[in-house]
């Protein structure tokens, strides 16, 4: 596969390159469960299970080096950066980073791993840009590090900081990020929003209804006359209100909005309203943030659910533009469906820190190969189609490496079978 040729330098020797080919072929196989044993059973030239397992769990190749190469070879270089916290449900207590954490799919605390993942959405395709496993502090003790082979250089980082690291890595690779999309886990975080303002990036972030804000830009006192003092405070009587109260007080008119997330896709319809607000400050961080949009989106129907977003777009942006921009995050849902159901992103059964990262980056490598092929092909590349193509490629590669197999096949033609 030409796609894999670009990654040969990331691996130490020929055995690792062969193992890479086997693993990618296994991920693209029709195995419902992408455990190493199940994948190996469907590989053209399987080799030994021990070598296959060693390649993921113990071989000293760098997942971060593969990520850098993967970002460098993406055929599309501009789009929206979508960050999301995804969970991997687990039964036991030994998988690295596992513990009782909030699971969005189950809408409750569950025993799981949690990772920050990033995608590039071009308007037509999504590419997997990076992943960072969240490690609760109890996993950073000396015994836990030894158990899961967590390097001493790995320190505790909040999830929003991990997300910003993924964003910086994407931009450092030369990808032009035109905006950032995320759910309320990140939209509720004042520090995350402030970082995006410093980077001068547009964003649409889901928020919780309990957040508070000021209508427009609140009035402030003049700075004190004391030399060197630039502190300004809210004028008496100026208070922030919860998001639903703010909308009720403003009494804006709701509008039925229709848009498409991409060309040829089905239209989306929602009742929307937007007003300019300034997110509230707190005593720990008295600096007033910039004025932005508060967007409310209500589903059409009797039991309509309302979602709220902070959107950093110009004050002249139309309601349709705001709604469509915020709704582009749907691309991450489609990506996770393929990554988890077809490529086994969450099927890894190993327990170590290096093993988890090895599996995830190879899953990303495989997924981005599929997206690159979809980009250059006029065919609709479903997974059954891709599996057939990949099987032909690896079979041809096998015969090229083992020419005596063709001689055996020719010899079998002369054998008369009686059944």
C-alpha cells in the first residue's frame, strides 16, 4: 500500500513494517471484534501471535512520531478543528487510566477510560488528527506507573489542557484551523475559551444552561486615578444572569432556520435565536472576556430540546451562519461511528500506556487512509468495498514477496480431485 510507505521511517526495522501492514489489514478486516487474535485470523500472511502482540504492547516505536507523520501527509490542510472527549467502557480495573468517570453515552458515571480526540472537518470529510489519554491523578503514583508503563515525563493535565495541546500540534503541523468546535465540557470552561481568544480562533462551543452572562457589554467603572492602576469593576446594579433568564429578559424572536452541513446532505431544521452577550467573570479572574454570541437552538417538535452555544463570530454574522457553524460538530459523531464500529478504536484489550497509544494511532492511520481514498475516488467507498480492495492489495503484495506461492498454485491445476 502506497499510503503505508510514507510511515516506514517511523519503525525500526523490516519486521515492524511487516507488522504494521498486518495490523492495518486486521483493522480493515470483517472481524466484528478487533482484538489482536481475531484480526490475526483474517490476515493474508499472519505470522506468530506473539510477534503481532509484541508489536503493539512492547515494541519501542514512537506513537507520537507516527502522529506527526500522519498530520504531515494529510491531503487536505484546512478546516474546522473538532475536539471531543470519548469514553472506552471497561470491565476491570487494570487498563491504564480506567476509573469511575462520566460516560456521555450512558449519561452516568461508569468504569471507563477517557481520551481527548481531535478531528479536522473540511466540509466534506473528517480526518483523525490526534488523541490524548486522560490520566486521573491516582494513575500517576509510582506503583501505577510501573504497572501501566507510564513514562516519568507524563504529568497530570486537565482534559481542557489536553485538548489545547492537540490543537497546538495540529497548527504546528501546518494545518490551517479555521475554527474550533466542542461540546459543553469545553464550552463551560472559561480557561479554554480564553485560550481560543488569545489564538484569535473563531469557535462554537456547547454550554450548560447554568452558566451566567451579561446582555451585551456590561458597563464598567472608570480606572482609579492611582498611578499604574488599570483595574475596572462592574458598575453598581450590573449583574449576570443564567442563560435561560437572559433569553427570557431579552425576548428575542425565534426563527425557523434550515441549512445543510455539506453539499448533497439532507437539510437540518431548527428554531434558533441569538443575542450578543458577555460571559460572566468571577472573583478569581476579574478580567472581562470579549462580547460574543449566545445561540439557542430548539429542535422542531412537541417535546423540543433546547441547546445553547457560545459562538465567537463577528457581530454581523447571520443567524443561519451561526446555526450552521455550530452544527458542524455532527461530523465527529459520524467519525466515531466508523472508528468504533468498523475499525475497533475502543476494542483494544491491552493494559499499558504505550500499547493504548500504539493501537489508537494505527487506527487513526487506517481511518485517514480510508478518507484519502474517498477523496480521490469517484466511487462511494463503503467498508465492504474497501475490504475487498485491501484484500487484493495485500494478496498481490504477498505474491510479490513470496513468488514460490504462484508455482504451488500452478502445480495444483494438474491435480485431479475426486469428490
